[in-house]
C-alpha cells in the first residue's frame, strides 16, 4: 500500500481549520488557494497580514497560518492602510466580498484608491449578499433573481450592476494595479494576485483584484448550472483582464489633469 | 404510536446540507394539506451549510402559540454532532429516532432513554439507491412514526418541494418515491421489533447490510490524525487521491473534467454527502483541472508515469 499522503494544500493554509467553513462549491476556497500559493511562491509568508471583512469573507478568520484581523463593512482597508503606515515592511492583504467592498464600505475603497494606499485588495464577487441569505447586491446582474428581487433585478429600478475594477481604475493613481479574474480561470487569477502582491511590495502602490466567484447555495444551482452562470453570464457582464489606471492614461496623453493652483 | 396530549412537537437535527430542513418543511406541508395546524421553523448558525442545523415542527389540532418549545415528543438526529446537540429536547416520553450508525454514541450519551429507534437510513440509501436520498428515507420513516400524516399527503408535499428537480431528471422521481417507501417500511420494521419499547432498538440492518459505517460517516468531528487518509484510485494516466475528510461533494470537479471521468462515489465525505471518484467516463488524462478547481484541496492527481506536468 502506498504511504498515506497529506492533502496537497498550500502550507500557509491552516490544516486544523480544514475542511473550511465555506459551503460546498463556494469559490472562496479557490481564491484563497490562489492567494496562499501566491504568498508562498513570492516568499512573503513571514510578513503577510491577512484581513477579512464582514460577510462570508469573515469565515476565513482562521483560514491561514498568518496574522489575521477581521473588521466590518469595508473598514478592512483603512485598518490595513494604518497598519502599513506604522509597519511599512509588512505585506497587507484585504479580503472582502462585493457587499462589504462596493456597497456598505464603498467610501473606504474610494478613499484608499484615491490615496493609492499600498494595500493588496481582493474582492470576491458572487453577485449576492451570501451570508445573509442571498439578497440583491450592487453587483447583482440585470434580470438575476435573488431573495429581494424575486422577478429579477430591474435595471430601471435598481440601476445597472456595479463594476468594481472599472470604478477603481478610473480613480487609481499611476502604478496602481487593477485586474479582474475568475475562479473559472484559476491560473490567470493566481497570476493577477501575484502581480497585485508585487505592486504593493515592489512599487508601493494599491493593487485591486476582483475575483468572480460562485455561490451555489444562494444561486440555488447544481455544479453544472453554477459554472454556466459564472462562465456564461458573469464573464460576459464583467470582462476579465487587467485595467490600466485612468490617471496614468490621462497623464500619458497629456492634458486632462486639472490645473494646479500656484 | 405517538399520541401525545395537544400538538405533536418534533425536533429534527443534522449536519447542514444533510437535508433535515427539507424534511421538516415537507412534513409541515403534508400536515397542513391534511387539515392539521402546522408550523415549521428552522434554526441554524451563520454558516448556511456545514453547522448543526435544527428544525422545529409542530403538528396537531390545537392552534399553535409559539414556534419554539423545550421538550419534544419526537426527535430525529442524524449526525454525531446532532445527537450531542438535541439532549435538551429529550423528556421521559420523547421518542428519539437516529441513524443506525450512531447506535453506540446514542447509547453512551442517553443510556436511560427508553424510547429510541435506530433507522438504517444512510446504509439503505447508499446500498439500494443513492446516498443523496438519505433524507427522503428519513422523511418516510418520521412521517410514518407520527401516525398523523397520510402517505399521499407526504408524497404530494414531496412533489411540491422537489418537483422542479424531478422535471429536470425524471429518474429522480422514481428514486425519491422508492426512498420514501423504504423509509416507511424501515419505521414499521423498527417499531415492530421494538415490542414493549425496551430501548433496544435493534432492528438495524436492512438487507445486505454487513458493512460497518466508515469513519467519515460520523460527521465532522475535527481532523484527527488518520482521518486524512486518501482514497487512491488509478484511472488512465492518473492516480487520483481523494480526501473524504475534506470533500464536501460540491461536484465542481465533475463538471470541469474534460473526459468526464469523475462521478459520484458511495463513500461519504466531510458533510455526509457523497464524495467523487474517477472511472465514470473516458480514462483520466491527468490534466489536473479537478485538482485546480477543488475549493477544498480534496483532490490531488499524480501522473502514473511519474512525470511532472
């Protein structure tokens, strides 16, 4: 008989807290696997601080063998921005859901992006408020059925769904890194997260990565329908790829910068 | 058998995802459709799945005042953690129904309880049908145990609750109906064997039931060394390592497999749901898509030729 082997999970994953608390089929596990591997491959394990927000993302509070802090409603960002100012040698990762980052805590995201805080932000977008039972979030797709939009989200009433990376890219400073990946493209997502960590460590800039993710529990989908919703509907509405900060584009193009007062 | 004063009070407990809420809802629906007063309320933690999930059901002729109560007439517990949790709802007159694989734990925890009935639901579902219909077997058994719910009403409520799934795959309807009938039979058998309710609920094994419960069946009791043993299957070019203690049975890998070799296994995993295994389609090409998308790191693929990818 072959010798028993331990599961091949990133070493930075905390084995005692596994199986983790996320639902079966939840994309959080895949994003956190990418993050764990990225942190390990860049050799940052000893100086990384992980911070999770409220919502399902907080279920990662004991996920890693890393110093971890949990805050509420998007305050993950200002907390980490403060931490980074006091201890600039640390690598800080803010891990949030779309509810925490775009709805309840949007002002912190906007302020951090404007200040270009050297923080790596990972926002997991599953189009619903998952922990509270699947209510409509800013990112809910048009016509998508949720607990609070039983007939589908109506754009004329609730507005179109919010696109986070586009928002951040439009206010981020030159040098900031903005991208959108998906748990259906695991290798690409891991690459984005690695670049995001580098942007913070090497460039001292904000890095913002949105990861499109799954929520079979609240979508009420089986595995096939879960992938279909993610890959057919979400990928179409939220284009994957890297987004150049608009400020950089404007500077390169000259003009468009407001005149400075002397 | 159950004929309490006033309304019948039922508590069901299991792992999140095992399906006790569905059972409770169907029971309440069936009771309501049969002209009874009926109320069902769920109780579980912040995790939508993966914790112990409790369901409170009341059925009877009297108007129902409050959704929660302290002593139940009938308690169903279907995982180790559930058995530990329901102690507070047991009174001298309470009937405790539990899955047969929990026999030892129930005896140990509640030695003085007289009215306990073991139902080999998990084993019957796994051996005769599919582990996923475990909760429908339970539904059959408990519906029968109440002595109040007409079988047609239960069937009708089952149809209302799961009809949309049956519409997608009609073979599921037949399997669920069979599970329901088997549950009713198991209950009758168990109660007949009970005789004077000596507490020896020993009508345990259905036909073909020699296999003892595997470790992973016993719910999630934290990761003890040894429970991380993988199941190793060779298929095509790959050696498929599956860790039942980690696999939550989400099925993401099944859909991502380009040769569709992955399918459901009979073995149960971390949440009491089936794990996956290769060997259901074309031979494995060791592409590691399944390993890549597994949110729980429950799969690891080794190439049989030893080459690194």
